[in-house]
C-alpha cells in the first residue's frame, strides 16, 4: 500500500495513559527527535494489550512487527540466554527491529502480568515518514 493509502486508527486512552506513552516516546533515544505531531500521532494510534507473567513478548531472531510501550509490570530482556536488563513502566521496547529493519535483537519476557501499548510496523513507519495532515478514523 502507498503511504497515502494507510488510514490510521486512533484508540481512546485515559489522559494518564496518553501522558505515559508520550513521555516514553520522548525519552527513547531513537524517537526523541521526531516532531511533536508525530509523537502525538504514534500515541494516538497505539492499541492496548495485556500478557500474563512468563509470556514471551518478543523472541530474539524473529521478524519484528510491533513497537511497545510498557504501562504496567516488568519485563526482562535477554540475549542468548543472558539477562541484559529489566524494564519497568514508561519505557519503549521493540523499536530496534523496526527502525533498523533487522530481526529482533533480544528476547523480552514478562516477569509479571503486564499491560502494554502497541503499534504495528506499517502504522509506525507511515507516521515516521509522513508529515502534514493525518486522517483519523475513531475506533
Ligand atoms: P528489538 O526490536 O530488537 O527487540 C528486542 C528489544 O529489546 C529491542 O528491540 C530493544 O527495544 C529492547 N532492549 C532493551 N534493552 C536492550 C539491550 O540492552 N540490548 C538490546 N539488543 N535490546 C534491548
């Protein structure tokens, strides 16, 4: 699909969730240079998802298609079985495979039940590349 053909869908969220997502995006090294309008549009288009403790959110080596912001709970990042770090609420993850068009560089596992906001590759890339007026359709 051409960029102009992609219709972005926005998902209702509380003021608190919207602010958490915005801060997470603005604190991420790779996204902090985006225009404010792009940050707001990414925030708008993120959809909610939950996973249970122990679930694999991202598997190292897989083709990646989703960028996440963690809202509640904790995740662990591992590479070849070794722990790299743990991540708590208000952080972006899963951006590297999409930004660099590579496979997932590490695994991410839920250490607790977690609440996430997610945006898929096509929407993310559309927002990254498109400027000007965005047509929204309310979900
Ligand atoms: P991605 O898409 O490669 O999937 C795994 C994610 O783990 C990665 O993006 C980063 O967002 C996240 N991550 C957090 N800390 C690290 C780290 O120290 N190294 C790597 N490779 N990824 C990390």
